[in-house]
C-alpha cells in the first residue's frame, strides 16, 4: 500500500510540475492599425447607420427570400464536396490536438508476465557441492527443477516534466490550428452560400435575356418581312433589307448563345449543389428582384471585419505561431523525464500479491545536448520568422476584407441610381421604337431611323437586365463580405 501511495504521489508531482512550468511563448496580441477604424463614407458610398448591425445574425433563409434558392443552398451545404473536405479537416485538426494534448499527462500502462527458467543453484546442490555441504553455492538452499517467476507492474515511461512549457506550447499550437480549421469551415460555408446564390441569380438573369432575345427576334422578323415586301415592289433598296437581316441574325445568335449559357449555368449550380438540382428549384426569371432582401443594414465601424471567419482563421494561426516560438525556446533548456513503475514479483501465482512481493523503481533523467551545430537556435529563428509571416498574413487578410467590403459599399451606393437610369432609358428606348416604327409604316420616317431605334431598345433592355443582376449580386457580395450566412 505504501508503494502504491508513492507511485500516486509521483504521478501527482509530475502533473503538478508540468502545469506549474514557465511559458516562454510571446503574449498573444492582435495587431492593430492595418485598416482604418471606420468603413468608407461619402462620395460613392451610401450613408451608414450609427450602430453596427450584426450581419452574421441574419440567417441565409432570412436574407434569401425565394424558397427555391433556399432549397438549393441547403442542398449545397449538405452535398458540396469541397465543403465536406473542410468539415473533414476540422475533424483531423481536432484529433491531432487530442494527440498532442495527451503528451501533457503520463501514459500509464499495466504489464504482467511469467518467466520459466532453470535453477543452476539446484543443480549444484544436487551434486553435494564442495566440502559436502547440503546447501547450494553461496549458501542458496538446494532445489531441483525449474523456476516459475510471476510478475505484474503498473507505471509510466519517459514522461517529460514540462518545466519550460515545450509540451504545453505544442499543445496550444495544435489547439489554435484546430480553431483555425473551424474558422476555415465557417469561411467556406459563407463562400459556398454566396457562390450558390450568385450562380442561381445569374441563371435567372440569363433566362430574362433569353426571353428578351426571343421577343426581339420576333420583332426583327416582322421588320425583315416588311422590308422584303417593300423591296419586291421597289419601295426600298436592298441595303435596307440587308440591314434588317443583320439585326435579325444577331438576335438569332444571341438566342443560341444564351441557350448554351443557361445550360452551363445549370451545370454550375449542380456542381455547387453536389447533385442534380430539380428543375422546379431552378429560376425562371430574375424580374425586378425579390430573391434577396431589398436592403442590408451596415454600421460605420470596421470592427465588424474582425469577426469574419477568414480573419479569425489568420488570427488563430498567428497565435499558433506564438506558441511554436515558446516550444522552440523551451528546447534550449534541459529535457527532464521521469520513469516510474510499481509492481510485484513471486515464484508462485498465488503469492503474487502477497506481503513482501512488492517492488518499485523511479528513474529520473535529464538531457541537454552540448553541441547540435546551432539546430535548436535555428529552430527558434524559424519560429520567429514564421510568426512574422503570420502577422503579415493576418494584416493582409484584414486589408483584403476591408477592400472587399469597401468595393461592395461603393457599388451599393451607386447601383440604385444606375438601376433608375437604366429603367428610364429602357422605357424611353421602347417608346422611341414604337414611335419610329409607326412613322416608318406611315411613310414619314426612314427605315434607318427605325432600325436604329430597335437596336437601341434591344441594347437598353439587355443592359437593364444586367443592372438588375448587378444589384442582386452586390447585395449577396455585401452579405458575404460582412460575414453573413453562418446560421
């Protein structure tokens, strides 16, 4: 019992010593000054609210209001293969952290065995020995036959007493890497939501463009038939016929191009979703919007960017680099390890745990390389350089995030005016087309004016669809860059 208490005391002492060791890692401090304190304002940028809204609290099912788009996003989050890889990476990092953390406590094991051996002392005793002694050599009682030695023990081997924090810092580095992979998964989720929404909205806009091209083809076709009829009776020249033919064939080409583009849009959505999306979940038109929220609140502070998963991922890796410095510094000091066992040994199985059979051993050891060619100090320099790189990576990630949000805000501040202007332009062009066609049919205006009006109206309506898509995708981009889509 006293030996067991001794071993328990040693284990407790080893664990306490490891926990009480010093830490040679730099203090974790978030770098500051990489970006301005406030988001851009004035000029192209929209007026921002006085309070910062938590965009991450807006679930994608609240931001994307079309049930079909919601279903496609949910399917992608479940089946997208790249997203599955990020989820697997989280599991890998978590398991690696558990493996590293296990080094902070002794690995205790139990052993048992039996040894069969001959008895040389018994052989000597059986011969009578020198001087006719009844005993064996050296006074060992004479025995015959073989010996059976039973033994059992429990203990730990070469457990490192973490006096300088080497093991603890390695564990901390693994923990921070685990947290970084979790943030990477969150960033991948946000990116996937944004990509699916953008692909879905792009297909919706292409559907509108295809419908517009078909309508225009029909209009150009009627004009072409009219010009051919007038050419046959000698009212107009062949030049006007060929000009009408050019517009008609352009519309035909646009239809073929858009048909292929829509098929490619569908393939892109299927790839993102990780499966074939049912036709009823695909968009039929973009229209004037309605698939996403009409607006997204934002505040003036750039601190919202600190909560972006990709920024937090870089921050976690910076902290892991700090911990690696501590581990490299600790390697400059002696490594102290402890091996201890407590067991029992007997020549009879029944007496294995009897009185007087216990034995124990304690073997502390210290190791300090006297000459390693500067390897350990080189490891410290490597860790410091990696920490400097991690700082720059963090600041670069934060600056990229600031630029993405600033760009999205610049578009948001002007897209409303663009949409209003393009809507008015398309309406004016359509009116001019009707008036010009009426004047041409009445013989008041030339065919060239009519053809020009048709082309202008067609281009204006195409641009209007593109502007509507730009407004919808800008809201998606702003939602993504501000960290939305986590719920």
